């Protein structure tokens, strides 16, 4: 990953991002959260950004007032 390399070279060996690869792999993406929200009856959109490196969940409660 890029962040650990940047950390070692520019941040004088700080170890803040040393586990980011492990955490990201274990977490995966936010699709499981989207499915849980859908299961509760919400209208959900799941989106991928940066070729799948980042994900987002957006949605609304059905029948809720939508601003114009």
C-alpha cells in the first residue's frame, strides 16, 4: 500500500497506517451495511468510488418528504 510507504519516508517512521491494509481487507466494503438498511425497509443506494477503493451508502426512508 502507498500510505505505509509515505508514512515511513515523510513522517519519519510513524506507524499510524501500519495496519490499514489489514483493517481494509477485514472490513471489505459498506455493502453489508447497505443490505442491513434495506432489510429495515429503507431505499438504499450503494456506490463505489476510486475503482472500488472507497464505498458509500446513501438513501432515504420511503414516503419521507423529499426537498425540492
